[in-house]
C-alpha cells in the first residue's frame, strides 16, 4: 500500500522562500522612499563642507593677517580672491569660490538649496549667516522639506 503525502518537501519550501524573496526585493523600492533621506544627507554634508571651507578661509586670512576687522579684504585661495570679513568669508558668494558644489545644489542669496526637494519653493538647504564682530558665521540647515 502506498502512503499519502502529508505536507511539503524541503525542496518545495526552499523554492517558495526563494520566490517570495525575489518578489519582495523587486517590490520594496516601490514602497520605500530613500530619496528624502538621501537629499537630507546631501544638505547636511553641504553644511559640513561649508564649515570646513570657512575654516580654511579663516586660517588663510589669519596667516596673512587680513580680514580680521569689519572692512572687507581679499584673501587668495587656490587662485580665487575670497572676500573676508572678521576672518571668515564675507558672504556665501565668497565662500562658494572655495567649494566644489554638486550640480544638484543651487545657490540663491545666502542659501544653498537642493534642487530635488519634494515641494516647489521648498527650503531644503543650508542658510549662511555672515559673521559679525561678536559672532562667527552661522549655518542653518533645513531638511524638513527634502
């Protein structure tokens, strides 16, 4: 007498698991939006690059004994004349001269924005606050609309 099969073989179970794994791997990107996290990371990295570039500007200005007061003076860095005030880049345009910004970033006024923000007119970016006599430059990062 022949016994009736009771359940699945190990090979059948493995095949089903493999098929489910393939289906979930192809469907997962449609449900998970990693773009927002990526844009936020780019903006945060841009802030870090701005701080580092301004540190270089400050060091160069201090070494040349220039730009320590309210009067705007020029410091030459990598062949670029960078306007400095109180030892730091006088504005974002001056700081941008020593930065290599990605094509996905735009500069308007004192703000570096990410062009891929979800909403039109979003402020997904970093705002540069020029230095004053009492304060170093400020960097305000907004990633809530990325």
